[in-house]
């Protein structure tokens, strides 16, 4: 086994992943848990991390530790200041926040980014900046449009190796709220993915752009008249919301060319289908970009010299 150079911590709202990373950005070993920042007992983040990676600390004393994601938010362990745009590897390396933690040593926290903090539509990201840096450092590209699906989707523009603008769309959270706490949810059951129902939702969104509040109720109406089964209704609603999101970004000029989709497979695949349906070229990125981004930032900060 090649020698590890770094421990990378990707700690979000609903999940934790630690990776023992070699010089190529490969994970030699991993620790994964559903203990996101909101699920750590008594907010003992240091204790949870220490327990999760204790064997690595014994085997590789003094190894650099980098953490990114929502662990650096107000609800996390260390709230790091947001950095303004444009933002690239060097800016992130210079903005690392270092904390010395008993039995862990130095933990370096990657900061997030802010856009228009004093404007009418301020926006922030945490964690996505590290994934973007990971993509840029491994693919040898310096420009592009990126979509990172999740509970809160992020559309980002990169120019000359720096993030220059982004926007957050709460599509995933809105879908969950409608399913769990609205009248629409009473007609929905989870089942196998229905491409036909999903594309029907996309088609409705395309035919009625900007009318989401009016088209949402068709999820129930189509079910009442036996045009959608309860299982199909879930994917129809998903298509409506994702279609509205993608059309909105096209209208705002946030996706001028090919979009690179970075995310977990099932959700990322829905966005691939949607962008293809809407004639927006897209490509899917390989997973594991956070650790590549952390490695690039660690090198830029001279925490690693090889």
C-alpha cells in the first residue's frame, strides 16, 4: 500500500466520510457514517472524529487533516469565514482555519464562499468549492459550468480556475416538503423510478415555464383521473421541479454551455436526463472529488510537499 499523505474529512449535514488519501488522491481506506453534523451527540465533533480515525492517527502520527463541508458552518464544529469571489485554490489555501485539537493534532478547516453579501440576493456555499477544486485539479480544465445536486442544488461558473458566480436552488428540500407535508404527498408512494412519468413532468415544466405554482397541483389532478399511479406521481413531481429549476437557470444565463454534473448517482442521473431533455449538453463527473480538492488545497498551503 502506498503511503498516505493526508486525512480528508467530508462532513455534511447528513453524512460523514473520512478518507486516508495518497499522493494521487486515491482513498486507501475510508470511514463512513450517517452521523452528519446534526447527528453528533452533544456536538462532540472532536470526540467523534477521534473515535472514527483513531487507528490512522496511531499508524501515521502527524499526518495533515483537512475538513470541508457543513462542519465549517454555524451549526458545525468551527465556523470559518466565507471568502469572496472570485475564488480558487490559492485563495482557499490562504484562508484555511487551523485548530489544534487534543489527541488529533492540527485540523485544517476549508472555508466556504459568499456571493453578493450586501446585495439583494446574497448566497453561500460550503463544501462545493472543494469539490470544484477537485475537479479542476484532476481534469486539467479551467472553465465551465457545474451543477451539484443535493438538498440544496448549486449551479457554479468557473472562469480561469476560479469560481466567479453561483446560485442555490432549494429543489431537493422543496420536493421533500411537498411529499411529506402537503396534500400532494397523500397521492404519492415511493416505487421504482419511472422515466416516463419523470419526463412527463419535464414536459409540463417546459410547456408552462415560470408557472410552477400553477402546475404543481396537476400532480394530484392527474392521479385523480387515473393518469398517474401513486408511484408515478413521485417522479412526475420530481420532473416538474427539476424541469423548472433547469429552465430557470437557462433563462438566467447560468448554463451557457455544457454542464458538468457532480453528485450521487441516482439524483445526478435525473439531472442528466433533464438536461438532455431540455437540449442542454451535460456530462457526469466521477465521485470522490472532495478528497482531490482537499489534496490540492493542502499542497497549495504547503502542508504537503510532494
